[in-house]
C-alpha cells in the first residue's frame, strides 16, 4: 500500500510539472508573438513616417523650384527695367519690394505651404512689372496664371475722381500722372480691392493693420458706386464673401472677369506690405537674372 501511495504521489507531481511546463511554454509563445507583432507594427510606423517625410520633402522641393523660377523671372525684370514716368517707376518700386520679400521668404520656406506663399509674392511682383511695362507703352509680356479671387474683386472700368472728407481720390483703368499707384486686384483684410490705377494706395493702411478704418466704406462707395462688376458699399462692408457674391452676380462677365492680365489674387497683399518681411536681407546674386523670359 505504501508503495502504491508513493507511485501515485510521484505521478501527481509529474502531472503538475508537465502542466506547469505547458502553461509556461504557452505563455512564452504568446509573449514572443506579441513582441513580433509589436516589432512589425513599429517597423511599419517608422517606414510610414519616413515615407511621409520623403513625400513632403519632394513636394517642398517641387514647389520651391517653381517659386524660384518665378523669383528669378521677377528679378530679371526688376534689375533690367527702368521706369520712364511716375506710374511705371512706382509700379517697378512695388515689384522690387515683392522681389525682395519673395527672396527672403524663399530662404526661410520649410514647408510646401510656405513655398506657395513665395510663389504668390513673386507672382504679385510680376503683375506690377506687367503694369509698369504697360505704363511705358511696352509689350506687357506673357499672361500670368489666372486666379478666380482676383477676378472676383473686379476692376476699374472708368475714370473716377471723388472727394471724401475733404480729400481728393482718383481711380482709373489706365496709368497717369494723377493715378500712379497700381493694384493687381484681390482682397485686403477680407474685402475686395478692384484692379486698377489709383491716386494713392488707399488700401495700404488696412494691409498693414489687418482691418479697415471707419471711413473706408464711404471712400469705397464714392469711388465705385454703380461701376460694373464691383460690389456695392453695403456688400463690401458686410465682408469679402458678400462683396464677391454681389460683384459676380451683377457682372456681365466681361468687366469682372475679363482681365487679359491673367488673374492673381494679391491676397492680403500676399501677406505683404514690404514691411512684413525683411527683404533687405536677400542677396539676389545667387540667381542668374537674364531677363530673357519676356
């Protein structure tokens, strides 16, 4: 009987040992499986992150190359043209400011979005160059890319001279001694400013401050009231979207959107007033300004 008890005890211990060994093996196998899965997932995340970073870098390189081409084109014009009258000199001065700003932006651009801003600034400068060439009686050169926002802002279609709060203002579709300041059209502080030539840059205070003054609606109303393709003062005061809707709805399609300049939205001046960027820190010597694309 004693021998039988010993055998049974040994057998029981052996079963417990085997069971423990099986459970331990199973737990180890599960742990190994989890570790392998974690390694695979971690590797996938690292690969995806690297792939995304490479894609972003390619996009940045592509946009910067496109922007650099426009900056070089703008520089070639700015460095090789000299204004012959007040209007052309002022337009070229504005173009030079955009050129300096675009060069500074290009050096600092770290994302595709920032590089796109460089392109917008350079394009705005090219609109000023085009205006300067027109003022000098020269071929304005090839058309620039069209942009619906600039078209929606409308353009000056007739000469206007108004008095607002004891001060004279003029607007004209053409450059002249009385209208030497050009704006390519677009929005400033959320409201449209039509393309045209002006006696002074009445939009610049809003460009700098980011908001319009109290008398701006009266000036806009006096200067553009009844002009085809341009929003009413009430719609303009209500905001950019309202002004756009009215201008597009009241346009015959030729005045608001028929510009042969192409259409670039100056945006909020491209976020630029010459003071928004330290353009003086840009050395244009790194580019080959041939001026031969015109």
